């Protein structure tokens, strides 16, 4: 069977001791579960970055991802809009300056 190109959407959520982040994490899990039928969670990743002052800093980050049933190329605009809405909701629910949402094509053997 030929491979089928699908869109994978990933949310990178910082780990914080704040209950709001736990609720955000669970909300994204539930969103992906009910929208796409499931998700994968990879916890305790280390994210490195340079602050605006040039100082190295890091966060612990959880990655939550789901493979959508949508063809990446055919539904690019809809997927892009969904990712923007997800990012905006995550920003509103957190104290972050930015939240990384990634969408890319992935091939499935079905």
C-alpha cells in the first residue's frame, strides 16, 4: 500500500509548578484526544534558548502531539488556522511570551 501523507501537530508546553500549566497540559491532551482520537505525551524534555540579554536559559518542556486524519497539503489552510487558534488559547491560559505549536507532514502506512 502507498504511504499516506498526514499532518502532525505538536504543542510544546513548559513545565511549571503552577496549576494553570497543569490545566493547560490536560486541556491540550483532551483537545487532541477528542479532535483526533488520541495523542502522545513526551515529558521532561530540556529546551535551551538565549534570552534577549544573550544569557543562556532553559526550560523543562512537555511535548504533546497528535497525527491528524487530514492530508497536510490539501488542508494546509485549515490546519494552519487550527494551529493559530491552539497557540492563542495556550498563550491566554499561560504566562508565556510565546508557545511553540509545530505542524508538519508525516507519512503513514495504512
